[in-house]
C-alpha cells in the first residue's frame, strides 16, 4: 500500500502532459540536458582557469588616501561609525 505502482506513475505522467503539453516538456528536457552538460564541462575544466578568467582573477587596486577624493568635495559626505551600546 505504501508504494506507487506503474498505474499511479502513468496517471501522473498523463496529468503532467495535459497540463504542460508535449512541446513545453520537450523544451524543458532540452534545457535541463544543456544545463547538465554545461555543469559537467565546468567541473571538468574547474581546475584550469580559462584565459578570460585569468584577467578577472586579479584583484582590483586598493584606494589609498593619496588617490582618494579630497574631503572638501561637495558630493562627499563625512560620517563617523559608532558602535551600538
């Protein structure tokens, strides 16, 4: 009584086909297959960064006081952080 027989699965499949239609199900299956293929390719190439990723992997330069905007700029708002007590 706890398990689902083949007839239960066929009824569920029939209801799903009636709700979504065969074309939509085919498109969803193709999208899912493409996602799985992309995931597998990503996992295979995961240890080797691509040439495009090498440039993106470098961290941005830090902003120092010498390169920061002057404090008297009218667009700059000076605030002081305080701890909540």
